[in-house]
C-alpha cells in the first residue's frame, strides 16, 4: 500500500478552493451512491483514510496521479469527475436542462438508502404523483 499524505497546507486562491471543494463533493456523493466506504476507496487508491477525508472535504489538493484510478473506481470519466464538459457535449450533444440533474441526484441518493427506506419514499412519491395526476385531469 502506498503511503500518501496530503500536500502541506498552502493557501489556495478562492477559485482553487471552490474547485477542490466541488471535486471532493463529487467524489463523496459518487462513492456513497456506489456503496463504497472511505476506507475502501482509500485502500484502492493506496492512501490513508484520513487523506481521503481531507480530499472529500476539499481541504487539500488532490494528487493528479490518482485521478485515473479514482475515475475508474467510481465508474466516471476523468472529465465528469473534475466537472469539465466532455468533447461530445461541447460539439452539440444536447445539454440537460431544467430540474433533471437535481432529480438524478435525488434518485442516486435514494438508491443508496436501505431497501425499506427506499420502499417508503417510493410509496410516498407514487402517492404524490397519483394525486397530482388526478388533480390535473
């Protein structure tokens, strides 16, 4: 196992701080969606769990050499992981509009819950949709 420690504390520019905080949130959300613990992800990357926690919190710069392994482990492209549009999207593939990304995020969070809680939430959602459909008709 590689022993990697976070880079020494240095002052980051606000834009850089925002980037690392957003990267950390994307990593944590995807890890949780896939049911992977910080310890498991850290072991895969060959780093300490505490370092992974610092990365997810956006407190330290993420080691660029870890991005390909992390992206593969989280089943994402490096571009998606760092929050950059892919070339296909820039070339004219339709962009998502409206609330779809938020809905997708909520579905991923629901899928990470235990089955009993999923059933409860989905039952409530079905009832709300049925009620809205009946009122619209």
